[in-house]
C-alpha cells in the first residue's frame, strides 16, 4: 500500500509532487483539507468514457489536481520554492493526511528539477 | 476563489469569447513572455515600448469604454476594471488612489513580472509594459476621457529583483506611447466546417466541458492550470504588438524585415504549442476528459485540436492526417481577423502563432511522443523543433490575404531553408 511521490518543480519554481496512489481515488480525497476550495469537473456527464476531475486549492498554499477513479495526483505547493518551510509544512500535512486517511503510506523519490 | 461578475460572452459558433467588445483568449505565461522578449530583444533596434504599451492602452480603453456605458459611479468602474484584470489572470491592482489627474499604483501581483522571473530569471529592465498600458487606457475610460489622456511611467518592477512590487505613475499629459484606433471583434465569417477523418474524439463534448470549467484568476490574479500560468488575454494586444513589430522591421529593412520577423514570431508559436499544448496533454484534465477516448496517435491530434477550440482562437480543424503530413484549417483565426481590421488585406500570410502551433501539435504527437509523458525541458524542446524529422508548416491559404479560411500543410522538414516557405 505504498504511495509513490516524485518531486519536481513547476515552471514558476514551485514545488510540484506527482503522487501515484496504490488504489484508485474515491470522493473521500475531496475532504482531505477542510479549508480547501474544492472544484469537481463532472466530465463523465459531458463526454462518454470521460472521468471526473477535481482540484483542491488554496491561493498561495496548494493546488492539488487528480481524477476520481484514477491513481494519479499532481500537487503544487507554496507561492514559490523560496517559501521553504511553509511549503514543506503543507506538504507534510498533506502526506500525513493521506496516510491517516488510509490512502497508503508515502514513499518519496527525487527527480531532476524542471 | 473570488466570485466574479464579468460580462463575458461565449460566441461558441465562432469559437470566441468576447468581453466589452474585445475578443479575449487563453495563452500561457511562456508565450506571453517569450513573445515580449522576442519583440524587445531579438530585434532591439526596433523601438518597441511605444507599441507594447500603446497596444495595451488600446484594448483596455476600448473594452472599458464599452463596459462603462452601463456603469456610472467611479468606484464601481474601478471595481469592475480590477475584477476583470484579476479574473483574466493578469495580476491584481487597487485603483482607489488614482483620479482624473493620475496618481501612483503598486502591485505585488503582476503576471508579466512573475512570468519573466519564472522563465528567464532576473530582468535588467522593467517588463510590465502590458500593465503600464492597461492602466493608462483603463484610467482614461474610468473618467470618460479620450484615449491617450495619460502618460505612464513604470517606476519599479519585481522582475528586476530590487523591489517586491511593481510600481507605476500616471500623469495627465500627452501620452508617451502610440495611440491606436481599436478594432474590436473584426469581421467574422459564417463557418462552414470541412469534413475531418473519422475519430472517436467527441469535439462538441470537449468544447462544452472545457468552456464550462471555471478557469479564472485566484486571489493573486493567477490561473495555475494545465501545468502553466494561463491568462485570458486580449487577442488584439497580441495582434497589435506582433504586427507592429513586423511593420517596424519592414519600415527599417524593407522586404527583408518580413523575413526577419516571420521566423521569430513563428518560433513564439512553437514555444506556445510546446508549453500550453504540452501542458494540456500531460495534465490530469486531459487524462480525465480526453485521454479515455484516444486509441491512436491520430486521435491525440484530434484531442488537442478539440481542446484548442476552447481557447478562443477561432475554429480549428485537422482535415487530413497521417504521420507523414497533415492539413489544418482555421476558420476566423484571430490573427487574420485582427490584421484585416487593423491594416486591411495583407500581401503575405501573417498567422504566425497558428503556423508555429500546428507544427507544434505534430511535433508533440509524432516527433516527441508526448503520450509517453516526457519532461518539458529545453533539451526536449530542441529535439522537437530543431532536429532531423521535425515538422514545419507551410501556409496554404490565408484569411488575411482574402481567402475564406487560413490553412496549413505540416510535414517533416527536409531542410532548414524550407522551414518557413509559403506556398
């Protein structure tokens, strides 16, 4: 039940982590940050075969996107990588929440920054 | 997320979005800054500031003069202007301290400053020419004055690294930029879509889904989406700065000026395709909405063309398609529509963004195997566009030259000299 985390930077030097979950995501992921703004795009109602997409966000804090029923999450943290500790705190909080909600256990890998 | 009340009109039949009579479309920060740097630095003997600032003043003045016809109070006008700026992902402004004599304004959130630092690092000169002109045009409209009623000085820029904010001073005096006549939406055609190859891609469903998404600025006036920072920018701003760049080069160098300008502007189209299309095709949104219906690489081309139709760039079609070559047809491409309205019929193709973008689609899908989820690095860019087997586009027809549609044939380039050959 491992969650694989691949850390990189987005094109504005914000920390971006690609998570690969051990099981497909369910709607429970939408509640992981109570303060987050949650947007669910119900693409499945518009296009045959499409799946529903979600974004959890808080300006300057995080932008977490994924697909319900899929195993991939793309999370971008902080205003910039220079935010340092604040950014790491949010990442730790997110990963702790993933583990405590029994989505899996985080294992981190590092890859070359963009 | 802020709640917006923007008088936005989706013109779905023409694949356009219009606000206050000005067509607005999506482009990412890579294209915005690359195009600006191309104009400012790749031909630095062209005095570009007057038209970079003037183009922004033009579109802002035209848009708000139209919108303010139904808004009387100055405070309400300022609120609408700042809200629209933030909604569009251009940053944030507080205009309360400006009056009909001008004044000073600062912001911590400027799209161009943020984007420049992200893409190129520290700048040795202020980069917010768009914001400068937007302020001048907007303030004139707020107070019901004529275009060009204010000069504008960009006094500090966070892209330079010596200030956390961008600062501007507006003064009620003769403008220190070019004042252009706004052209609005231009003349649009009745689209007659052409037959396309069979594909499982649901063009209409994708258009409906993407145009239904809430892609708007956050509290910092940023739109992080598809792995880039999007803006819903002014079509006529891109048009004016691109065509003034070309016309200035032509005035200085004659026909050679066009030969200098066109590959530079097409290259900006490559950068746009690489980052925006590449970002879309590797995003969770793509995986959720479009990827489930893709079976072949040809479907990947159809998928991204379907998505492009939601960007406000006109109606895009791919009418023949194989790994060997493809033809793209664009109804009311925004460059041609703008050119015709600004300058009349052209004697040469001018849809540079589109020309670079269609080559980019083919390079991403066939030459770069974007389906393998690559890293979007400089090396990958160079492999896509500058190696043997890279695709390049030739213009077949041009709306700006009087044709019904703009169209391109895209093939693998055989020689550098053939890259930008116009048929």
